[in-house]
């Protein structure tokens, strides 16, 4: 596991993007939990955000793809609206230890 960031770097109901070993990631803090996904829409394999660290819909209830408006559940990564309904974001294993978000990157990155 490696350190992604301090827990305090992401406020509740907020998101943040990261580049780790050439992999683009996003982390969301919601309901006291941290969720980390690969920053790649399953529809066109493009980054999700329209501006740095802007991954959530206006109500901070879903992760939103800025290109086609697809909506993903924060806790599961499941697409519930848009062109990739039934697909999901790629989760990244993560834990919070000593006030730091730790991630385990996959051995190989899905194309």
C-alpha cells in the first residue's frame, strides 16, 4: 500500500484527483468513508472531470462524467444514468490508516 494523501486533504462531500505511478485516480469522501476509483469513464475511457478535482454532480450525490453526463454511485461506482448504464468505474483498493488514505494499485492497468 502507498500513501495517496492525508485524509484532511479531501473534505466531506468533496472529491480530488491524483496521478500515481502514471495512473489517474479520483477519491471521494462521503458519509465518513473514502472511495477511490480509476479516473476513467467506462464509456469512452476518458477522464471524468471538467476541471481539476471536479468529479461530483452539483448536489455532491453522484460522480459525474463531464463529457456525456453519466452518473455513478459514489459507494459502488455503478453507472445509473447516461450512455454506460450497467457498467461501473474501476475501484482501487484503499484504507485509511493514521489519518492517511492508502491505496493498492493493480498490477496491470485495464485498457
